[in-house]
């Protein structure tokens, strides 16, 4: 404690208080530092989407690995709804003690532009910890469409303005904006048909009710493997190991084009920096584990990983980027 020159009576009061301070520090660490034993109880990892989906599956892979590394359970809790906003709001309002985290997706950057009234601010109410993974989108078309390459598809769509329709997993979803951006950049005029999830969207694509979709790779792979749809291109910067023969959009018709359903972990504002640092270290360690990498690859996901500062910079840039895309698309959800 700082040495202070005080009157005897006040000094005795400070001395007495000092005992309490010392006891608290023994339990929580010195002021400004995380408890030395964090985590000493289960950590809740909120996934703002229903169980069994692509985000949930990857979150559970990382939660298990973090549990193994830290010796405390990382428990996945699904709080779906409102494009991820219900789960985000719950974590934003949680106690900033390091025991509640949000497994966020690109929806965290989309929501500020899609929703006029939000109960939380993604830029102000969270501390970014690390990016985790990105799942590329893949452009797939109905088997009856007379195209076999992305260039052929673009040419065909341009010759038939307004006659093609494309599916998405929901209005304002990354699958919607991925297709919108591709259409905009290539001069395609097509009709958007939003669905409540990827399953019904893919069902109608196979059935021919819609002609194409830019869905997440892990949701689409079963349909590609069974040859129920044709895969023309992936939206990631590099080809996917799951589809080595399928080119990227960037290497075919749009150099530099990249779009993916990225994911990461954030904590409530006010969380001790030492906890943020420790969790970041463990996430990066998990993303280097061979078993984790294999499971991510099986899901079509590509590992990321970043410092908290890098992830914050990326989130801020994506909020600006998606803001322009949403404005150009004329989408609002409330």
C-alpha cells in the first residue's frame, strides 16, 4: 500500500481497512489484475443461434478444447433469435467477470446497419478477445441450370435479367449479402427469396424453386457430395481443402472478392484485461491443436486467431463495410 502521512486516528482506520483489502486481493489478485486462478468455475459460452447449426458446431469444438486446456468447463448456451441479437444482448448485460462470453459471428457487424433500435452497441459493450474461424460461402446452382462454371453462370444470368431467383437463410443474413454483393459486382439482376434457415433454402434449390444460393460451406457440403447441386465457386481468398477443384470467385471473375461467415469471441465491457489476455492465449493455443484443426476442416472452416487489438480493428472495419452493403441493398429489419 502507498505510504501516506496521516493522523494517528485516520491511520488506524486505514490500517484496519487494509486488512480487508489484503483479504480481497488474496482472492481476486491485485487491483487491475485478473484472479490468479481464473477460471475457477464453469464459463458460459453463449452461442446466439440454435443448436446444431454451423456456428454451434464450431463453438462446441472450441469449448471442449478450452475445457481440456483450462481444467474448467466451457459450457455452450444457445440463445438464438433476432439474427444473433438476443444472445448478444444477454452477454452485453452480463457481469464482466470473465464467466460469460459471446461466441459471435459476422452478424455482430451486420446488426448495427440492419436494426434501427438495438439494446446494445457492438462497438461499445464488448471487449474483443480473438477471431476464431471463418466458414466460406459457396455458390451453388440447381442441376438443371445450363452452366458449369462461374463465368458461364454470370453470362447466363446477365442474358436473363430478372428471371433467376436466389435463396438465402434469411433477409439480411450473410448468405443474403454474399449473393447480393456478388450480383452487384457482376451486374446480375435476380430476385431474392429469403428462407427461415438454410435447410428449407437448400430444399427449394434442389427442387428448382430457386436457381442459386451462396450458402455456408459446411451447410452445403452434403448436397455437393451427393451431386444434388453444382458448386461453381467459393468466396474465400483461397480454395477450400474440401473442394480443391472448385475455384474462388477472386481467381475467376472478381479479383479480390472475399466474403465469409467469420466467427470470434468477445467479453462484456469492463472485463479485466488480464482475463482477456489469458483467454486470448488459450484460444490461440486451441486453434493450433491438431485435433481442433481437423474438426474445423471437416466443417469446412478455416482457422483464424488474432490479438484482441487486431480483432477490434477487424470488427470495426466490418461494421463499416457491411453498413455500406446493407445500405446499397436497402435492407432494414425493424
